[in-house]
């Protein structure tokens, strides 16, 4: 296990490459960045003896306030009439 690998356990069913992962699956090893991506989508939780890695703080306080000021649209744009 490399320094950048962590153990994760699936909490929802999803396809990881060609493997189907589900809540009954055994914990498996992924990179820290992949774990952050999967955890952000609500698919896995961190397991293991080490401390849980934290997401890097990419936005400053001003940027985070600006990002939350405008709501994002979700889904497809409406069809033109």
C-alpha cells in the first residue's frame, strides 16, 4: 500500500471499472484523490487506522462566498419554443 492509498468501503451500489461495488463488498484500496471523488458522490466511506484525509481548501473566503451567492442550475436547459 503506497502512502497515497487509502481503504474505502462502498455505501451504495456502483460500477468501479468492471467491478460492481455494493454495501456488502469488502473494503478496497484507492488513491486519496479517487476516494475524495467517490466520497463526494456519496458512494464510499473511508475505513482504516489512519486519520481521514481532508479535502484541499481550494477556495479562499471571498471565492467561496461568491460561489455560493449564485445558485447553480441542475439538469438540462429548457427547450427553446
